[in-house]
C-alpha cells in the first residue's frame, strides 16, 4: 500500500471529498498523526485511505476552512484529480441589471 503525504497545495477534490466523508464535523486533536519527514521536521496530518493508498494530509487552517466549505458539486468530473488551488474559483450566478 502506498503512503503519500499531501500538502494543501496538492489537495485534489477527490482527496478532499474523502476527508469530508471521514471527518464530517472536522477532525479532533486525537485524530491528528505526528511524524518526522525526510528532513527531520515534525509534520501533523490526518489520514484517509483508498483501496491502494494511504494519504496523510498535512493539517492547516486552510485545510479546515476548505473542508468546511467543500461541495463536490462545485467541481467538474475533469477537475476531480487536479489540485484545488489550480482550479478557478466558481463564481455565484448573479443577475445584473442593465439600463
């Protein structure tokens, strides 16, 4: 089984969806895993699994906010594997009055 460390900048809608499914009310401190990376830096992450991969998603304030606002309907199927920071933000449809 592959183990992949994922930073917010590389987070895809697919992985974000897995996080929201596993932690619908957010994650608690006891669900955070701390470990040392190859540079001997301490990393805090939460874990989600697929059939063949364990994702360790680095914890951050931006991650928490993104999880809270996630709606999979905001993403096209073709965008589902792209990092969310590379996907243009969806604009709310608003009616403009023309004079």
